[in-house]
């Protein structure tokens, strides 16, 4: 018996306003642009996908379950730009078939510079989830699945039962991601590992004509899941896959609509949420991750955010403000919004010349423009803190 | 294959990118086994050219295409004598060419197009026309000469194939000249980057460089106004304007008016060697051209390890990713970028390393290959 575990990541950064060295007394965030993007994605992805999922839960009762992780900055934008999207998530939460995960409120890289700040942002997010959906999250996922022994230990100490990261060969070796593992130096916490092959089959390859499995049908996908050995098949993908990364005309919604039916045809498969997986199965081994990994790009490390010197300088300058900014309640939230990983992602030069992975709703013409804009805002904040 | 190339400038006598283009093109065509017969105007000095498979014929005439300050033969604009010389050169080219054997004719810009068209009419050989810039570009659309535009238009009509240096140019040739898009092929210019200093260590003397002819086309005014804005924020920056041209006195007046002469240097004409140093010493190269069909100087700056800010509508902006692309009139934004590059040296460092890597896509052998493909398709 293996359990299929669906978890969808939902995040939209609050993008920065155009800010030059000459700019004075202007807002730091580009509300107009953020609203435009948010409304578009709501129309193409959030609303229709929520509707499909709600119908599926109605149809299958307790047999179909999913998990979400909604960032605090996503929820803030929901409240300002599309309250109906938030309503539909609340409706989903009332079905008891939807679990909400814990993460940092700001989708930040806080774990990389301050334990105190990291914990604070987790608490802010946990309280928000509790308020909105009346759930106390049991399973944690860090920004972009960033994970290490040290991060796992912090999460265990906060009382979580599970943590999510990437099921990559670099930490598993010959072992399968379809089992629970114990993070090194932890006793109570278990790690759920993303099955990146099956996840990317939907997230990246669904409409790829070069792929020998194209077109991907629900019955074919279910047969692959059924053939998997192990306890849990963790399909962790960005929610924007539905309707935005994979447009409606690729047939992604039809795929989603029939997938639970196809999966439940197999006697050896069921659906479980992450915390149910943690309760149902025992870890089979230890994973030892001394250096930080993530689920991003081919390297599966932090290089998408902190590889080049611009990214490092921007990050260091931001981190340096921690002490002083905490005495200023007005700027504290703004400073935290600057920690959102996307701002550093936009400065990435790694793939830029040929790839467009980093271009998705990117407000900048180049990584250099992203750097300049970020630094000008940071400088303005530094000035105000003096 | 025997190609008759009608050139305009050729090293060492050159005033712009076209001379470099002609030289590198025929050299690389020659290397690939194409026999080239090159006609160029005869300059005052006798120069021996020794290029494999290339025969250089100097045709008696002494054309200087732009009115540079040390050439006294012109009054305003191109001047009357200049047009007479162009006519004479074209006549002479036809006369000499008819005594020779060739399979096709390849002309560069309007200045040799008349001879190209005549030769096509007489011999029936195919005519390839490369447009490096148009009259609208060269004059920044201020009093373009109808007489030249007409030659360009006819050239585009009569050519069997047209080559141009950017998509932006192709669009212009279609929209402004009614050119037939099906016979216009874009071949980006190349660069022999080994001639330049490469990624040497920067001394960070806060030098911002403009290099080009001082004409409306190249946008030196915008450079000066940008300088004034930068200097509002930082006083430790030196703005170097390298090159000569008819706008020099006016530019000096403007710089005085803006009260920035303490931070501006006009170098005048630079020798090839001085040019290499100018590129390498600069912390930032700015090319705020109003019109720039390609923009070879941006590649030369990159080859000298200098990060560049280029006009959005330049041809080079279509191909180079690791640079800033700006509206030439947006001096506010250009100043913003310059200040940030000076404030955060890591920015320029990242940019110059990444852009230097992009130069490998700009080999002249690639230009020659694509040109041969055009010849073969005739």
C-alpha cells in the first residue's frame, strides 16, 4: 500500500516599485503591478483550480485529500486584491480534506542568516494559518524546500512532526524518496521527500512535446504511481502549474479532474495528507545533510538566490539591518518583505542568457536592474534608520 | 567563387565601423576560400595589403565620408565636392570592373550602390547590397538628404539580396523604404576581441566613457546631460568624450553651460592604440545613440573588460544580454545606473565578466559563413 500525497505551494511575491537614486518619498512596492499579476493568476489558476479541487472532494468524500502551503505575502495580496480567492481557500479548509502547512510568512531566506528571525517568521505564519483556517500546522516546509541538518533541528525544537524537502540523489544515494527518513540529530521529526520525477512530470513536462511520454494522461500517470515501491509518493508542485505554467489549453485541468479517479482505481493506492503520512508510516533510515539543499534548478542548492556577488552583497546588507530595524515597527514589516526570496532570484545571472525559468512574472529587464532597484530601496531604508 | 566587393573605408583610412567590417569580412571570406576582388578609394598614402585570396584595387579618389574637423574640403554637411567624388569613384569602379571577371557584386552602403546597380544591369551578375546604416540614421533624422535616400531605395529594389546588421535595421528598411522582407537577411557584425585588452583588473578611477563621432546620431548631448545628473550626487566622476565631429564646439558650450567642465574631458581624435587604453581605463562605457544600426563600439568596450550601457534601439542590444539597455533620452535613468555601478563595484564586475563571455558569439568567421550562405542562395 502506498499513499499519494499532494502538496501545492502557493506564493506570489510583493514586487518592488521602481526606485532610483533620485527617488524620494515614493512607495517601496508596486501595487499596480502586483494587483495586475495577482488578478491574472487568480483568474487563470487559483479560482478555477480551487473549484476543481472542491468538486473532487465533494465527489470522493474523505478519499481525496490534499495539502497547501500559502505564504503570508500571498495571503496579504489575497486580502487586498482578490478576497474571493481567500474565501475559496477557507471553503476548502472546511472540508477537512485539506491540510495547511507551515512556512515562513515572508517566503524568506531567514534560515540562512538568523535563527531568531527565522523562528519569528514561522510564528507569524502559524498564527495566520490558525486564524484563517483554524488549523495548527504539524508539518513544515521551508522556502523552496531549503533544508539542512541544522534547519531540521530548529524545526524539531519548535515541536513539528514533519519537514518537507527535495528527494534528491545527493542526499539519498541509492535510496528511494518514497519513504520517511529521520533527519540526522533529530529524534521526533521525520522528513517527507519530494518525488521529483513524478512531480516534474506534471509541473514541467506535462505539455512538453519533446518528451517521449507526451501526452501525459491520468491513467498512465496513475499506473506509474501504482508501480512505485515504498510508503508515500510525494507530489509537491507549485500551484501555478494549473492554468499558468501549464495553460488551460494543454488539458491540465482535465488531467486534474480525472486523476483521483484513476489513482483510486488501484487497490494499492490511497491519498493522505503530510501529517497523516507522518502518523501512518515509520522512518526507514537517516538523512544527513550538512550543507543546505533546495528544490530549485538543477543544482538543488542555494545558488539561485545567493550565487553571484550582487546577490550576496544585497543579502548581507539586508541582513545587517536586523538589530536596528527591530526597533522600528514601521520599517520592520517592509524590511521583512525585502527578504522574500524572489527579490534575490531576479538577480540571478546563472541561467539568464539562455533559460527563461527565471523570467516568470519577473518585473525586471535584467538581473542588474533587479539589483539596482533593490539596493536603492535598501539604501533609502538605511537612511531612515539612521 | 569570385566576388567583387565595392568598399568605402578600409584600414588604415577609416572613420567608423564600416572600415573594420570591410576588412574583416574580406579577410575571412578569403580564409574560407572565396576569391575577393576589392575596390576601395585611393587614399593619400600608399598601403600594401597582403590578404589571402583577396586582391585590393585602390581606385583614384579621396573620399572622407563624414565632415571631421581636420578635413578642410567640406563646408556644411557632406559638401559639394564630396558628392562629385562619390560620382567619380562609382564611374571609375564600373569602368575598371568591366575589364575583370567576377560571379557577383557586393556593395556596402549607398556610397557604392550606384556602381553596383550599373554593373548588374550591364553584366547581369547578381547584386548583394549590405546596408550598415541609412541616411535617416546618420543624420539622426535632421535634414536627411533626399538624393541619398533615393539611392538607398533603388539599391534595395534592385539588389538580389540585402544584408543588414540588426533586426531593428531590417524593420526600418521594410517600413521606411518599402523593402521586401523576404530578401533581407540579418547578419550581426563581428569582433576580433583578441585585439583588445580583455578582462584586466580595473583601477576604479570612476571614469565614464563616450566614444564615437560627435554628431547628433551618437547622442553626445544626452551623455553631457547624464553627466550633470550624476554630478549632482557624486563629484568624484570623470566623463570622457572621445572622438571628433562637427558638434564639438556646441558640446563644449553645453558643458560650460551645465557647469560641469571640471569633470568633463574632450580628447579629440584618438589613435588606434589610445583607443584601446581609453576603453580599458573606463569603468563604464555609455552608448546613448539616437540611431545605431549595430554599435560595434559597445562590443569593443566589452572586449576591453568594460561594462556597457547601450541605447535600447541599437542593433547590439538585440544580441548582448549582459548590459544595460536604456532609452537614449532618459538621462535620469542612465544617471541612476551609472551611480549604482560606481556605488556597487560588484555590479560592473558581474556584468563585464558575463558580457565578455557573450563575445564568442560574435566571431568574424561566423559573419563570413553567413555571408557565403547568402552568396550561395543567389
